């Protein structure tokens, strides 16, 4: 664990992500204004010392909204990825471990989800279920779990053939024991890498859906819906779109960067394990 | 104790165009309690396959394995569980027998945990005793597999195999990956453990010297068949293959004398499986060869006297 922190890429992304999470959690304390507070006298003010990021078309402080928006985006990102990870890893490990018809069924299921472009699938589901945060999250889960199912299945196929799995079975371990005690811990690194990159992707997709009007209610501060609201005023008040856009970009990049760094660090660790005097 | 009858294993590989490979064909074997049986033969002759079938890690294509009179082959996993601790395999590659993410101590304790019915204190006392038995000290216990040397790791694997008080230990080239000096050490240790615990030991090896030193009885395998079986095989080899094997070791650097090539054998050739390489073959060798009893020995060659 300590070795991972030696990776510069990881440090940098952790600092950014730490800042974002801090901002999201303490938005109530940190934000200079109340996000519901409309100040119709000061509409579309450019950035100034009173309003660092300016104000929007209803006179709300953009810095405040961006801070509360981080809350919504990060919540969606973590929640969607956690649920997808749980579903995907469970199904993927079962498919890889048991193989046969179970594998066939689960993989055909993931394939059919993957057959649609992910944004199209999410759009179709939200269009069907109706607008709202929960429905948007359901739609994103429907897209995201397949990634985890595939990664988990692939790694499980590899771990399944290892001597320690056979040895453990051979002293009487049940299949579920082997899956929990040996398979899961040994496939967790690629899964975590995918999770980190996945959070970034989900945040981006959520912003996309909100931008298109399928996500959260326009009154709740969320980066995607802020972009949508700012669209009309882009030529006169570009800061309405600039700051939420910047935050989305930074967050997505930081998660991707973190995932990449994690991959490099873990790859290196695996290499070291292999190099370290194994015959 | 362990008895195998007419074991045969055919591997099928390939999806569309299937290739069949007979790795073991018709092996009979009996191991008595406390006895050491060495199995020797060149690479690819089916030693590991035979070992896996003996410990039920591989379902034989045909043939049966009995343990104290109970038929193990075809038994379902639930019933087989009772016998698992009794027969343990130490595989060719100690590398992946223990989980790289577990401390070796935890790996050795695993069989106790899986079997259940042991308290924490009992388990740790037992594990400590096992580590001592295989010559590892307390400092090795909390380490991870990659923090041990190959020889130390192999001892961990042996300790783990001993946890459930096995009656039969099958060592598949348990030392071939190790340094020569360590090899001798581990072999001696295995022998000591065997004597102390009265185990049956199947010792699979390339190393004829080691086979000779440890075993009560030797089986020589060639192309999936036993070609010679008995005591003092290397003092008085009767089968031409056994002699060739011994020569190969002795004159490793000299040119090996091969007989003239007889061309491809006809399809369905049922004669001696060693026919192509045998320096002593005659026309009569095209007849199929059975294991014959020749002066307290089993030999698969009509010429042996
Ligand atoms: N899973 C498999 N599928 C197909 N063929 C196999 C498989 N495992 C082994 N074989 C073949 O069966 C034959 C016997 O293999 P086995 O591993 O038993 O040899 P071995 O005597 O243990 O050799 P070595 O001394 O090199 O370990 C070999 O020709 C090998 O190619
Ligand atoms: S039967 Fe013939 S070919 Fe086979 S080992 Fe004996 S002498 Fe050689
Ligand atoms: Mg082998």
C-alpha cells in the first residue's frame, strides 16, 4: 500500500480528488452563499470578488452551485459504481468460476447490454422510466455493471487454474469458500482499477444525461444541468458553462489518471513479485 | 492401502479438429502403508498425469483407484471429502500452491480451518509444530510466499500437505525445481517424515540416484506404460529402456547411439511401444508386449530373462 503512494501520478490525482471530495462533503460550510438564494438584482454577473465564479441567470452564486454540484456528481459516481461493481463482480466471478451454461447465460446477458452504445441505452432507459436522479442512476448501472462482469470473469478464469484453488478444494473447501477467500482477493486489483476509471465515466455520463434533461431536476445544483441552463446565455455569459465544464473535466481526468496510476503501480508490483527470485 | 487398476488417461484437445493423446495407458499399481515407491521416466511419459489420477485431481478415462478397499473413482465430491486429507499431492510446481496474498502461516492453517473443529490455539500450536517438522523457524511463518526461497516455499507446501495427517503422500518431482544441495536436504527430510509418521510415499522423479536412494520399489514408465517394476531395478535393469535411461544419465555428454530409423510405424501398431528406439529390437517385438513376471520383477519385454 505504501509503495503505491510513491507513484507521482497517483499522488497528484489523489490531491485533486481529495480536494473535490472535501469540497463536496463540506459544501454547506465552505460555500459563500446559499444555493437556493436567488439575487435577481445581480443576474449574470461576471466573476468578481463578491462572486468568484460569477452568477447565473437567476442571480445564484456559481461557486456555491459548483460546490453543491460536486456533491451530486460524486454521489452518483460512487453510488453507481458501487452497485455496478457488486452486481458485475458477483456475476462475473460466478460465470468464470463455474463456466458451462451459467457462464453462457451471464455472458450472453452482458453481450446484449453491450450491443447498444452505452449512452443510447442510458437514454432509452431514462426515457422509459422518466426523468429523475434515481432513474438516471438505474440507467447508468445498467450500462456500467457489464464492465465489471467482464473484468471479473476474465480474471477469475485465470485464478481458477491456480494451484492454491485446487489445493484448497483438495482439503475439502466448498466452492463458495474458494470464491470468497481465494478468487475475490486475487481479482480485486483489476476490478479496483476499472472502478476508478468507471467513476470518472459515470460522472461524465451523468452530466451528459442531465445536460440532455434526463437527469436531476433543474432546480438541484448539478454540473450537467448547470451546463444545460447556461447554454442559452453562452455568448453573453460564458462563465455559466465554463466553471461546471471545468469541474467535470478535472474530476473525470483525475479519476482516469488515478486508475492509470493504480494500474501501473500494481503491474509493477506484480512484476516485482514475479522477478523476486522465483526459480 | 492405495490400489490403482488399469488406469488410463486420454487427453482431448482442440475444439473442431480434436487431437487425442494417450498420456497414461493401463497402469496397475499398489502402494502399501509405509512403503516408498519411486516412479521414473523421461519428460512427458505421463508421470504427472498418473499422480493426478492417483489423488483424484484428474478423472481417469477408464480404470479405478481404491483406498483401503473403497473405490474413489467416480465418487462424488461430498463423499470424497472424507478421503482428501488422507491422500495429498505435492505438485511439480510449488509456486502457485499457496495463495500469493496469504501469509504462509495462514496457508498452512487453511486445511484446519476448512475442516473445522479446531480452536484458534490448537491451530496455531499445530501450525507451529508443522513448521518445525519441516525445518522452518518462527520467523518464516508471517511471511508471504514471495519472501521465501524456493526451498523454503517447498517446505511450506510439504507442511501444508501434512496438516490433515495423510497416509499417502504423492510427490511429483517435488525437488526438481530446486538447487541440488537443497534437493538432497528435502528428500532426506521427506524420508524422515515418512519414517516417523509411517506414510506411504510415491516419489516421482527424473533423478535415478534419488529414486534408488529413497525407494523400496521402482516403477519405470515409458509412453504411459509401466515397462519395468520391482526392487533393485537399477542394479539389474532388465528392460532395454531402463538401460537406455541409465546410460543417458551416465553418458550424458556422449553421443547417444540410436538404432536405424525404421520409418513410420504402421497405423494401429500394437507391438512394443519402445520399438522405434530400442537397440535390441527384433521382428518378434512387433507382437504386443505384456508385463511379465521375470525373477521377482515385472518387465514389458519378451527378451528379458
Ligand atoms: N491438459 C493436457 N491436455 C493435453 N495433453 C496433456 C495435458 N497434460 C499433459 N498432456 C500430455 O500428456 C503427456 C504426459 O504429460 P505429463 O505431464 O504426465 O508428463 P510428465 O511425465 O509429468 O513429464 P515431466 O517429467 O516433464 O513433468 C505429455 O505428452 C503432455 O503433452
Ligand atoms: S520388446 Fe523388443 S523392442 Fe520392446 S523393449 Fe523388448 S527388445 Fe526392445
Ligand atoms: Mg510432470
